[in-house]
C-alpha cells in the first residue's frame, strides 16, 4: 500500500483555452505515463467532439509517479477539468476529490471570468492553490502584468507563480516540484471502516457501469461486498484499478487514492454521483457530504425526424445521462413534431454538445425546439406552477403573476469594447451592479434575465468584442415580469414548437422577426399561406407567402377565350377548396433556423 504522505491529489483549473489539457499532456509525458509513440494531443480528451472543438467536456483522472529532487517517489493523481461555464458541475466534483489545485493563467490573456469562478470554487473547497503562468513563449506574453492582475483581481500571492510553456515544455519540472512541496497530503485512516466518495460514473460498452471513487478512510479491495449509502444497493467488487492513463488493475485502493471500480452495477441510476460507498460487513456511521445537485437552466424539446427512432432516442438519453449526470429529460408530445423529450441543460454549449453526441454516437437525426427557461407561475386560485414548455402556458385569465429567472453575469472585456458590451446588456434588460478596472481590462457585473441570454447573447458578445470578452454567470433570483406568450400560426394552425415567452415590450419585434424568417423557410403552396404571430387572440405580426400558380391553360392552343376562362374559373374553385383543407408541411430545418434570430 502506498504511504499516504507520498500522495498528492490535485485538479487543474483555468478559463477555457488557457492550456489545461496541454499542461496535463506534458505532465503525463514527463512522468512517463505514456511513451512518445502513444502520446497525442489532448490525451485525456477521449471524445471526438472534445478534440475537434479543443474543449474538455468531461473531467478526466490520471495517476502519475514522480521521483522528486528530494529522492522520494510520489504518486500524483491529476484531474483535468473543463473550463467552460456550462460544465461547472464537473469542476465542483473534481475539486471535492482533491486537496489542491493548479491554477493556470494564460500569460498573454490574463485573468478571465471563468478563472475567477473556478478559483473561488477551489477556495471554498479549502484548496491549496499553485498559480502557473502558461504560454510564456508567446511574443504577447506579459508575465509581470498578469502576476499583478492575479494579486489584484483574485487576491492570491503570485510572486512565486511558475512561468511555464506547455508547448515547449519549459517550467514543467518546476510545476511538479511545486505540487510535491506545496500541496498537503490527503488525510485518512486505513484501519477505519471503508468510506469512499463516488466522484463519477459512466457506461462502458464492454464492462457496463464504471465508477470513479476517492477513498477517504479504510481500504477498497477486490471481492469486497460494498453498499451504496444513498440507494442502499449492495454489490460485489469485481475489479479495482487506476488510470495511468491506461487502465491498470490493482488488488486494493487505500486512503487518499483515486481509482475506478467495477461492481456489476447494471443501471446508472444505482451509481449516484456524490454517494458514499461503504463495506456491507463493517459500515461507516457517517456519509460524506455529496455534491450540490446540478440545476438545469435551459430547456428544449428534442424530437426524432423519423418517429420510429423514439425508443432509440430514449435509450440513447439514458446512456448519456449515465455519462453526464447534469442533464435531465422527460417525455413530451407536440402536435407538429410528434413524440419526443423535453431536456434540461446547464447552458447552450451543453445543449449543443448533447445534440452533437446523440447524432454522432447513436446516429440519430433530431429536431430541437427553441431553448427556453423555467418560469414560476401563480394562478388566480393560489396554485404555484413551474413552466418548462411555453406551449403549456395556461390561459391569461387564470394567471395571477409570472416570474422569470435572473442571473448575475460577470463579463471581462478589454476596455476598448466596453461601450458596445454595456449597450448589449442594456438592450437585454440588464441592470448594472458593478464596473471595475484591472489594468486595461474592465469587469462589468450585471443582472440579466436568463431568457434574454439563452438565445444568442454569447455569440453577440463574442462578435462585438472580436472574441476577447469572457462571460460567466450564476443564477441569482426569480422576479416578476410583464411576460407574454407569443404563438406562431401557419395557415391558421398553431405550431407549438415555435411558441415562446418574451417580455411584452419585445413581443412584437420578435414575433415579426420569426414571421419574416419563416417566409423564406416555408415552401410556396398552390394557395396563399398566412404566417401570424399572436398574443392570445390578438395578431401582432403577419406575413403572407404568395400562391404558386399552375398554368392550366398551357394545353389550349388557339380556340375561343371562353375555354380558357372556364379552366381558370375551375382552378379558382379548386384553390378555394384547397385553402379550406390544405395542410402546410413545415420543413425540419425551419424550426431551428427560424429561432436563430441574430441581429435582424
């Protein structure tokens, strides 16, 4: 068993794109986790989508062995975490399993919004923090300015911050030494009853449900009968091991160690993230504090293009929820789209990633409805409702009040772009709380309604600041607002997938914008098609798609005009009938395209 004083557990935290995964690659290389032949970029990012986009979605663990300058060998358990705000849940889980953090700041960019958010999470988890200035090989790098910024904005002493470059390999040895010297070893008693934290679970096609655990006290052995304290389920451990980064089987895991177990768990629901694992024969008396549950903030409907794929979609969502416990789903039906699921996500990127994974990993063609947020409603009879889907909104006469979620957003931007950023926030009904400067970067803190943010706020922010702004948010509170439901009607039929809840002042503009977009997306018919946006029974915007005219007189050569007239009158009658019974098919892409409103 490894000496507990020679173990160091740490996670890597930083803003998106500051080089977490590349630093992790270098640490693995130096510690000899993989040979040069096995090495590749972003070695810990196992999904194709992570590699393509250059982002980490799942927190990954690896165990490394390092022989320090003091002559002793140390075991380092590294957790690479995502940087994007939508995957903050993954970060909080990783921090709970470690004692220290490696804070990476890009020496050319400085402190960003997500750097702040993740550091504060680490400080709350009582972590020892080692600051590292990455990318010092870049010509634009300003280490001294960034050090001053770390001290000023975060409040951490940065005079001994390590200058490193993951690209050239400079400073990697210094990082390893700092980890060994500065981070505290884990605390634990090997003779105590088993107490282990369930950090993550995922589905493996060959081995079934895999579970990542951090042992606090006691020993976890192969063949041991264990009990999940939250669910009460018992299992026998079939396999114990660690990722180095390849899975290596071991006989046991002692206190302070992080590894995986295979215990014949059939359903992901039985391996609840944040649960405490103990021995059946000699259980521990206290359960570990789990993680605060992730709260979905953005909801959208996912419907299969082919209705026969419904059961396939359900199975795919169940498998994904095992791998990613932070999204929720429930079945729903739509008149326009048939059977599907209402899914809740942590943000827009999270939604995009899940859609992409469903398409790639399970080969499903999907239509998604407009992203919406959860509203709280009070009815006239005193009942309280949570509204996830705008189509389910009750009659206006039954509503006493409706409250919408507001967020507290932190935006960091170079001060030359501050004007357009403030204008954007004001346009989206934002309220300024704070505005501070650190060097030539401004930090604006705003309260914003979440339904204004979920559409295209992030894209707009990136485009007006040429990609230099960073954005981080947290849910703040619910507030009453003057909100109305805008319904979209095509040829007098309500299309529930396009319904949305907006502020009354913006209802007309948004309704008109959707009608204009639909005019280009819905194909022309043999009869006039009316596209309308309405609030209750009042139409607020209308566009008309002109009718196609078939030339019925084409086969008349010469002859009397009355013959042509007769044919045209017959066509007119037919069109009247068609208008009465005609159904307009809305193409699949129209649903998503109509909602990408952008600036127009």
